[in-house]
C-alpha cells in the first residue's frame, strides 16, 4: 500500500487544502455528491484516496453520502463527506443518527448563500444555527470554521481529532471564499501531525458474557468504540438505547442517554473551544467574526487603531460549542461588541446571550454574496466616521 | 457478494450434545434471547424471514463475526435487533447506503440488508436503484407485506390496486411496483422471490445470494394479519398461507416483467435472475486501484 501523504509548501485552493487535511488526519473513506461550491473537495478525494489505499464513492445524493460515511466509520475507517447549501439540509437526519450512535465522522459544509438554491457560487455564513440545531432532538455538536486556506488544512485535522476523541460528527463550516481562494499552505511531515484515534475496547468478552457498547467506565462519558467484524456482536440503533445498545423506549433511558450525549461535549467545552485574539488586551470595542470575514475584521481593527480607537478582534475558530466563557470575560471589560457575519443575525444572538446586557452588541450584517469590506464593519462603531 | 474479496474459511460448528439440544434450540446462539419477546403480532411473516436468514448463515458456516445485518425502520426493520450478530438499525430508508459505506470500507464484512417494502422502495427507493446499478456487493432482503405495518396500515408502493389501507380507504388507485422487474432493470446480479411458506427454498436462495458477487435481491411476500390482512379481509396467517399455496407458481428464469402482483391472479415465484456478466462494484474498484497504484499493490 502506498502512503503518499504530502508534505512541504503548496499553492492550493481551500477545497484542496481541506482534502489534504483530511488525508493527513487519516481519513480513508469519502462518500459524497457534487454540489457547488464544495465539488473540488470531492474531486480531489476521488483522485487522492485510491493512491493511498482509501475508498472514494460518489453516492446518489447527500442523504446516501451521510449514511455511507456512518457505515464506513463503523467499519473502522475515518470518514468524511463535503457538501453545500441544499446538500447540508439533506444530511441533517443522518447527522442525528451519527450523534445518537456516537459515530465519529467529519462533514464539511462549504457555505453558500441561501435559503434554498440561493447563491450557489457565492459566499454565505447562513448555516451556523443549522449546524447547531439542524437535526431534530436535543443534542450538542462540534463545528469549526477556517478563515484561510492554511486553516482549511489545519481545522479539518482538528475536526477529525475531535470526532474521534468525542465520538461525534463534527461539522467544518467553510465558506465559498475560502473554498475557492488560492493561498500558500504548509503541510508538515506526517510525523509532526497530531492524530487522535478513537478509543477501542480491549476485546470481545468471553462467550456467554454480555458486551455493553455504550458503557463508559473511565469517567470520560465517551465509551470505547468497537468496529463491525471484531466479534463484539453489538446492536447499534438510532432508537433511544441503554448501555447494551438495546432500544428502551422510556423517559429514564432517554434522560440518561441524552444527558450524556450533551454533557460529553458541554463539559469538555474548554478543550473544544478555540478562539484567536487580535489586539484584545486593551480593547474597548471587540469585533467578533469567524471564517473568511475574520480577515476583513482584522483589517478593520488595523484601520481603527490608526484612528486611535481601541478596537480588537475575537475570531471564533470553534463555533459550537459556543465560546461562552470568553465572551463573558470580555463583557466584563469592554463597552461594545460588533458581530460581523454574512447572514441576517445568527451568532449575534449567542453573543447577546453571553454578554447579558453588560455591554452593547451590534450586528454588522451582509446577506450573502460578498464579504464585508473592513469599512462596513467599522461603520457599526459609532465613534468611527468612515 | 463476497467472492470478489477475501477468502472464506468455512467453520463447521461442533455438534450439539443431547443435553444441549434438550435445553436449547439449535438456533438460540443466533438470537438475542434477552430481547425476547419480540414486537411482532401473531402470524406476522417477519419472524419467518428472520428464521430463514439465520438458517442460511448457519448452513453457510462462515465465521459469524463477519456477518453484519443492517436494517431501516418498520416492523421488518426490527429484525436487526433480534439477531446475535453485529447489527445496525439505521434511519428510515437509509439501510442500503449505510451498508454500502460499510461494505466498501471493509470488504471482509458480509453485509445483508433486511427491511420492509415501504422502507426500501418508497423512502429508500433511490438508494435501491443505485446500489443495484453499481452492482455493489450486498444482499438485500425485502419483506413485502404490501403495507406500512408499524404505523398501522397505510398505503405502500407495493399495495396492489384497489386494496384498502388506512390512507386508501376507498381502494388504492396507484400502480404498485413490480420489485423483481425493478431490481433486474437496475442491474442486480441475482433476483428471486419467495413467500413465507417457501422457507426451505428461501433459505437456499439466501445462501446462494450471499455468495453471489455483486448485488442480490430477494423479495419475500409476507403476511401482515394486523394491517393488510384485516383491512382486506385476508383472514389470519393460516388463510394467507393457504392463499400463497394456492396461488403460487414457481417459474425459475421467467421474465420479471410478467411477475407483477395482481389481486386474485397467480403469484410467480422463483429465481428470476442469476447473472455473471456484470463485474461487481468491488471488482471494478479493484481494477481501477490496480491502474492507479500498480499491479503489486495489496489492498
Ligand atoms: S403490523 Fe403487520 S408487519 Fe407489523 S408486526 Fe404486526 S403483522 Fe407484522
């Protein structure tokens, strides 16, 4: 088997970098369906995976793609799909199956403008609440947003590591700008890349003894995961189930299961939440941004600083779970938050919730189709005369 | 479905002692005893199909850990939960793509999808077409009871014309699918139909289909006395068995085009398709990999 993983400096688009990030993280199964602006990611996987002993399959739709990556994950492969717009809507049901069966996998959503067919070729950030709540029922999810081509590579590796560590689907909220933008990417040698693999049990119990696929004994709330064919003879269902994996349709089992599914993410938020500060130390005004918009926001900070205004940037890399602690801390000392996002106000509501009236919160909104100009972000600051 | 990939080692189980035979049923080890009683109504055909499946894997004598059962949602979908193998109860209609991902990710596994007619052919219809088109190495067993059982007897894509369901109270005015014809046209390598009274033939058919490279499909006509039977005055399971016996004719190799199910007409059973001229998904994929990484690449 060839193990042709790349390392060195490359000039590539975000979709290609995300594909290489997946391969570097150990992804060896991709099931997908073409959709703009994510298609190049699938194309690259179709070329790369057969070279390194992986499997690429183009499924008949996004529903099937999502189902296939869950099946592949239980077969022991790190698996991924990539989609956009209507495609991510179609994946929602089986993302829920991934959550309840605790199946590690990565879903890249290259966001375009919506609703519906919307703006297939133009940028949007309108799926952030969908990433959080899109599948029915109560659950927690991990979602990460890269803001550059390098970050497409880096963040996809993080996504796989979180998926494996926390046994959950992880959504990578890319956007059309990063997906099609070409930039320099540095791919480290394979031995320098951190790769986390799912915990596995020690081996099937002796004949006649029961195996409990959803029993966790090490206090982490994350049970070790066997793969199909290893002799555990487990039953895995999308129904509410007990530790044995058996369906139990009652409130007590539901309470125990859903609480653990949510808490394994909630209680590890400190580990999962990644943010980046830019000139925040003395800031009185904080711009909150994520994805490609964080780059306009950085320029906005520089312009404001030249005008003598104490403006800083909080860039969210992890979108879900939300950077609650960080925002609450900042709210104690700053007077204004400006949330710049390419939607009509989604993350701004989360910021408002965390700020809880301790500072002013303003939205700098674009409705999809183009990035914010730095000046547009600044115009939300009353002191700025642009 | 497996001969394209890894070698099969047959394992002959030790003979049960008389003591063991007295204390247990020979198929006990294939079932999850702690999940009994099952949810099925008296006279339901789902259990018969489950029995045929476990008899088939017993007869095949392939290491049991390699078998995986995947099902969707519905009365038949519950079969996965009662079988003592690695089993996956997925979302409604999505058993086939889940199974496809699993099989191609690890061709060592022997993956069988067992689900109902509504699950496989209404909500999941598109996946069936494409799995058969790809000739992906799976066996799909459809328990066809002409109705949605779990939700209480609604119209299915297999309900015969004029039949009563809770959502066609004045008689069905939609044409049903002819499933073997659909499977053949989509490219399946093996297509058969049996009823729940043809259990020995069904078992043999499952054994054969399991060993077939590519996509295999077996339809099993099955009684649902609670839903379909009651609404259409078909009597109890025994009456349906008698009906199957009277109306069935076995015509191996006959054209599935003629095998549509029509109220009051003969029911054509048998092995319709058993072809070897279409390489399976895994076979074509292996050829592509050889071109990419050279002849000596080992999988
Ligand atoms: S409703 Fe019909 S299909 Fe469902 S268990 Fe009862 S008899 Fe079987």
